[in-house]
C-alpha cells in the first residue's frame, strides 16, 4: 500500500515558511537591492511558484521583520536591513555568509561579554553565583563535546541574566542563536570537557567572587582564547575546519 503521506498536500504554513526563507535570502543577498521595488505580486508569486495568498502572508512576515515596507499605490519596497533590522537577523546572515559575519560576531562577543561579566560580578545574586558554578561543573561532566559546548552556552545565558540588564540578555540570545546553528564547526575546544571547564573557571570564579575588574579581565581573556581556538590562531574561519573542508579541525582544547 502506498504511503498516504506521500500524497498529502503541503500545509500552507510550510509553504509560507519556505517562501519567507527564500525571500529573506534574496533580500539579504541583494538579489533585490535596498530601495528597489519588488516585482508585482502576480509576477512574484508566479516566479516562486506559490499562490498570491501565500505570498501575501510571507510579505507580511518580512515587513514585520523590517526587511520590506508596503505603500498603497506604490508597491513593496526593499528596506536597508542594516538600518532597520535587529540582531534577530544574525542567524540568517551567518547561514548566508558565515565567515564574514562570524568574525564580526566574535568581536562583539568578546567586547560585550567582558561588559556583561563585569556587570554580573556587581549585580549577581547569591543564587545566580551558585548557578554559575553549577553550570561550570556541567561543562566538566558533559558527555561528549556537544554536551560540553551546550553547557558552556548556558553559562553565557546565566551571565547575561545575572548582569541585571534585559537588553544584554536579548543581545546574548541573538548571538547564541546564530552560533548554535553552526556550533558543529567549533566543537574542537570542547572535545575535552574537563579542559573546557578549567578554561572558563577564572571567568566564573571572578564573577562569583564579585570582583568587577577581575571579571572583566577574565572574560576578555576567555573570549579571546576561545575565539582563537574556534577560528584558528590567524583568525581565519577556514582554520576551524579540517584540511579536507569536511568538519571541525582537530585542534588542541587547552
């Protein structure tokens, strides 16, 4: 008997999701240049092989994301995302042009991370300080590189929460979402979970001790160290991959 799912129609939401992804990529790669008008809806729908109803739903979502704007009698215009969009676009930008965006993301990670650590040292509650130490221990007990890597990400969430500024929390969320999508490329530093935990311990302990200046310095050192391990000592994204280009480089974790 034939599998009935093979002949099931694709849900409209799935079509809209796929169309949003295609349109977003075409806007971000400037197939449709900033300031230009999109083709008429009938032509655009035909070009993507969708109904005008699906197209309208997709356009609404991209308008809400700040990538497009619609004016009655004029049409749908492409906005300059670098002037109008927010950090929620980072995961999509990384997926389209990883090397360029990852280098800049790691710079922001280091600079903002040091500020967050200093604020966390000043504002963290006793419970948040204990939580940071528990999360550091979770890294050490990570069963495999991926588990340790995800536990390390939770430390950054906890630092952002402890810093007492919700805007920093949202920025960290966006950076971590972009990183999570490609984290398999940067698993090398977490292959030895115990070494990974030792590496982050000075950051965790200075924050837990409430030493603001030491926390800032420890964070800067930690982020710089892990950036070099993940991207390669020369800052080249390709160094994070094997010579054959098929996976993470086998780099020393310490």
